[in-house]
C-alpha cells in the first residue's frame, strides 16, 4: 500500500491497582477510551513508536487475529524508572499489521511486580483501503 494514513497518538495507563491488565486507550479523535484498536478490512496498522513513563512495568503491544482470539505479543518493552525517567522508542521501520478479514486488532497490556501507574503514548498510523 502506497497510501498514507493519519498518524494518531493513543494514550493509556495502567490502573494502579492490578499487577497486569489491558490498557484503555484514548485519542483526540475518540469520544471514549477503547481497549483495542481494530484494523479495517484490507487496511494496515503501523506502530511507529511509543513513549513510556511512570512506574516500573513490562509493556506488551499485542496482535489479535480474530475478535475472540488470544492476544499475541508482537513487541515487549521493559521499563525501569531507576535507570531511565522515560523510554522513547521510534521505529525507523514501523511494526506493520495487515488486516485480511477485518477482525484483527491491537491491544496494549502491562505486567508489574508492584501495582502502580505506568503511562504510554503510542503513535499509530492506520491506512485504509481506497
């Protein structure tokens, strides 16, 4: 696909109460937070980069191939605030996830040893078919 989509920054946070879970994501174009980003049929989702701050956590960017399927990690980042105040990951070559049947989606999950707030901003480009 040679078309370009819009670059959207999704923001999420751990809940500060549980040791693991799926982040609810918000963006300026959304009226409410979402637990997953669904890829339009025939489209492509590109994860261009992310920034993590807050408490120590392991963040997974997950791919689900069907609505009821299991989320499979496609990228894992371990964040330790005692080493870095934040992590910035910019992908020169983005993570590309195509959609064939229109049920594919992306979720972001976290795992922590001690429940606390961890924040993430994810830059995503969604290219829809013409």
